[in-house]
């Protein structure tokens, strides 16, 4: 069982880029309605698959440097990292089934 980790500009490299497990990163903001709909889905996935995949979220209101470095232009954006590299990315609200299909090869 895992929890979703809050990642900041200062901790992004340590938590995401150097992780030995795949990492799903949710870029969000408090004003973003689709982000609010996606958040409980990611929390649920973290509870189910947190032993195999690290789940992280980046508040783009506060952590603008990370969002800019990762090319995040719209919210929500989901990126899946393996070995410090983005292997999949999505923009906009997604269903649990869509996220599970994206994570499937890493579970």
C-alpha cells in the first residue's frame, strides 16, 4: 500500500528521476476542476499499486520550475517515468481504466 507523495521543485529529482520503481506524476492546481476529479483516482491507484509504482503529485501553482522543465502546458498532466525518463504522458482528465492500461506494462 502506498500513498501519493507531494513532490516539490527541490525534491523532484530525488523522488522521481532517481526512483528504482516506475513513477506516475500528477501535475495539478487547486483551481483545476479536472485535477480535482483525477485526484481520488490516483489516490485509489496508489493504495492498490503503491508497492510496485511510486505515485507523486506536483502542485504547479507552487512548483513552477518543475512544471516548466517537464514541458507541462495544460492541467491535469500525467507523466509516467521509468529510469528517470518520461515513457508516457497524458493531458486532461482520465478514467481509472485509462490510467491502469497505461501502467499495465509496469505492474
